[in-house]
C-alpha cells in the first residue's frame, strides 16, 4: 500500500487519530471512494482528502483484532478509511465541521456582499431576481452601509463582493463606498459579478485602482445569437464583442476573470462556437478561466444529469481553446471549510439596507438591516447551521464537498450521480498531471 497524498493539514490539527476497537467489525467509510487508474486500485477520502494506492480491493467486514496484525489496515483505520460498523458518519462530519468553523471563526465580519442596485440593463430569461423591485441605494443607505461595516468588521483586511442587479449601474455608489472606506482607513480587497457590458477603460482603471478588485466573474450565455436571445439587453450595440473587449481590459490590469456560461438544452449546442469566439478574441488566456454552469432550474429538474454530462464533456474543448477550466477537474486535495458566502458568515447588504445571509436574498435569510443590526438572531443562526443536513444527504459520500446546510436555495436533483462524474474526471486529470510531472522530472539531466 502506498500513500499518494497526505490528509488535509487544517483538518489534521483538530481530528485525532481514530482509536482501534478490537471488539468491533470495520467497514469502509461512506466517505471512502474507490477508483481504478491504469489498473491500480485507489481509495480517496472525501473528508480527509487522503489518497492511498492499494495492492488489492478490501474484503469486508474486517474484525478489529485482525487490524492489529496488519500495518496497512491499521493505517487505513487510523485515517478513518475503515470505521466501526454502524458508525453515524454524518453526525461525525457535522461535529467536525462545527469544530473547523470555530477554529477559523474571527471576531467580527470578514466579508460583505454589497448590492448597490437591483436595477439591470439586461433582462436575462433565467434571472431569479425577476419581479424584484429595482431599488437603488440612496445617499443615506450608502453612508449607513459604511458605518455598518465600521461597526461590525473584523480586524485586518476585509473582503467585499459587488453584486446586483448589475453592479456597474451603481458605479457612483461603488465610488462613494470605496472612497469612504479609504477615508476611514479600512483595508479591503474586492470581487465583482457583472455582465461587463458597461465595463469601459475608465471603469477598469477604477477596478484596478480605488475599488481594489482582484477578480471578476462575467456572465455570458454562449455564442452571439444565444447571448442576444438570453440576455435581452434593453439596448444592444455589439455588446457581445464589447464584453470580450472588457475581459481583455481586466486581464491587462492583472485582474483575473472567470467567464460563467449559463446553459440549458436550448443553448448548449452553441457553446463550441462560443469557445472559438473567446479563443480568437481574448488576448491573455492565462488570466481567464471558463466554466459551464447548468441553470438552477435545470439542476432542480428531473433531466439534470444528462445536461451535466454534456456540460462536462465540454471541458476538454475549454482547455483546447487555451483557457483554464474551473468546472470539474483539477480540484485540489484540500477540504473546503466553507462552501459559499452564507456558510462563511459573510453578510449581504441589499439596496434598501436589509441584511441577508444569502446573495439570492430569500425571505427566510433576512435577519436585520444596517440601521438596527441583527433583529432576528434565530434566523441568522439557523440559516446555515452545520448540523442541518438534508435527510437524502446523510449517507452521501460527497457530503464534505457539498453545501452542508439544508436551507441552501440551490440543489441538484441527482447530485450524487453528478458528483460521482465530477470525481472521476477530477481524479483522472489529477493523476495524469502527476504522472506527467514525474516523467518530466525523470527526464531532467543530472548535473
């Protein structure tokens, strides 16, 4: 047996070595996934992130007394690959997740998602904000937003995420908030989610300057005909090409860009043409990565798995087009403590000053406002509790990879099957990369 990767180091600090019970029978953990690569049997633990290469598949159950006689089995038991039969591993994960959050919890808020406006210059056919009143921050809300940040922020540098609506329709609001934060001596970096249609050279200069933007997510929806049909801009004037130019502006200013291509069955066929257009128009591809994102309405439907499979097949085309892929493969062997901004304890500030746990601003995530602070502590605490796992998820091997609280408004109908496909693609790419790196090292001349 050979260890191919060590356990996640953060988890290792709080997770003790599992003690052997000689009177128990042991079975493979629900988090231990088997994978065969080039005829070799591998075991990967989705919680500890450890990877082992085995000589042969394990026969189960294994008596505790037999483990003491076998160093390989002892190592698997101590690393939680083998657990006592009947162990409630979901409860074990929930408890570990709570400890990790406590271990990383800071006094005060480290992240704020600010929505300058709900207004938008597009009318995306899939927008979940459809029907929301297009409120924009008033000068009073802008100043109180700054005061709220000053009163609640953690020590040191904070993170700000600009969202909307279309946040660049609130350009002057972003200007003012950033100006006031700098006047108050607040250290911050920021990110933005935008359609980039309003991203001029002057805006890009502010992003790289006083706004302190380090990364931007740009939403696009396929080749130009699909882009026009799905974005439905109020005014369209070569916007498709204009957005690509905007991406080049960002990359030229050393701002990383993530292009999110939202898909369903209607526009999926146009994605190869879209990737070809990107490849021709984007200059610095190393600053840009692309990912294909099935729409939430599809993910929650009965035909989600077929679309996920088609979307994953496009990953090679993303790489062939010269871009990095943020979709499914190449994921690191590091446990994610937080899975989204709500889970991390960040706060969403809506244009009217309301406070939410989630950027989707669902009513059940509203817990106060910037004038009165937290007015509903129970809602704030319960929205992303780590011990509120959905019943269908309790036995899932991918639980450590997933949002760990049941109130998340986004889910996949066949999430387990989807994640199995993602796991296999990720392992294949990671192991091939390791093999190529090893071969390259062996070919280096000895001095």
